[in-house]
C-alpha cells in the first residue's frame, strides 16, 4: 500500500516514514511537506503527521489539497497530544504509540473500498472488456440526459489515464479514486456519482465519502431543472490552486 505522509517539514516527514516502515516495511511512503518540490498524485491513503497539534496550522493548505482522499488519518508523535479536531477534517486520529493500530485501520479501509471501486468500475465499463473508454462515458452521459461531446469525454479520461492509452484500466481507476479523485474533470465526477446512486452504494460509504459524493448527486440528479452546481476541484499538479468551477450539466436545455 502506498501512503502519503503530510508533515510540517522534511525531517518530520522522514520521522513519520520511519514509524510507518517500522510497522510494515512493505508499505511505500511518499512525502509532502512545506517547501517540498514535488506534489505526489498517486497514493492509497493519507497520514497527517504532527509533533504538536499547533503544527496543523502550518500544513492546513496541504491537508486541504488532499481533503478528498477517502482514507485519511492523523498520527501524533509519541508523547505528543493527539490532534483534537480530526473529525472535522474527515480523518481518524491516532496517538503516536498506536501506530500499529493506525496501519491496520488503513489496510482495512483500503480493502473495504476495493469492493466498492470494483462495482463502480464495472458499471462504467459497459462492454466489460476491462477498460473504461470514451464511447462508454458518452453513452452513460446520454442516459443521464446530456451527452458529452468527444472532447469532454476525452477530458474525463485524461485525468485518470496514467499511461495515456486513451482508456482507463481498473488499476488507474483505483489510483485516481484513492488519491481523492483529483483533476479538473467535473463531468467524470458527476458520472461516477450517478452510478454510485444507481448501484445503491451510497449507504455503504463512510460518512465523509457520502458527503463528497452527495454534494454532487443531490444537485445533479434530484434537481435537474436548475442543474447548476459548484464544485471545488483541487488540481494537485499546481500546488495551491483551488478552482471553483461552475458546471452546467444534465439540463435538457443544453
Ligand atoms: Ca469497456
Ligand atoms: Ca490507461
């Protein structure tokens, strides 16, 4: 499992990495901290590490950037007080001496999400050939009442298609989902949310995930007449960029 560590500085990120690898050296750790040169895009869970609760203030932009990652936990330095407001950030908090429990919790969540992601993927891969293709996305959007044009469908693929073969494999889909569904394709988000609703999977989601997807589905599926919604999209390729996208979708007038 690939874990993204968010910490105040490089030394602290390395400290957290050590703690994680001491529990399971098969885990892979990516790190982001203030002044980090690269911004990791693909991971399966996020661990926010702090040596004092006050540090959270310094890294709040980083936490925000990865806010929609479905599996997220806070880990305190051994002996430091646990961050008190983790629930508000949709994450579970663990004391430093409970790192073993934290890793077990991450793995269990990862497994539970697996089944969910497979169901979603299969519902988008209409012909069942193991890849989500542009034609399938266009067909699904047509069923929802507003067919994407080929440029829009390509845009949906672009964010998730890591190897650039113009189709999405399950592996690519899982990476994208677990990394927080980042990218600038609100259309893909709407398509997915509608599938989650159709598959009646909304109730199987954790409360934070439900909230993320519920924002989209309620506006797009139950209020088709107005069909205007605002999405917050964080594009992690450009750190600090947070765009409000006004999206018109599913309106019969379009
Ligand atoms: Ca297919
Ligand atoms: Ca691909």
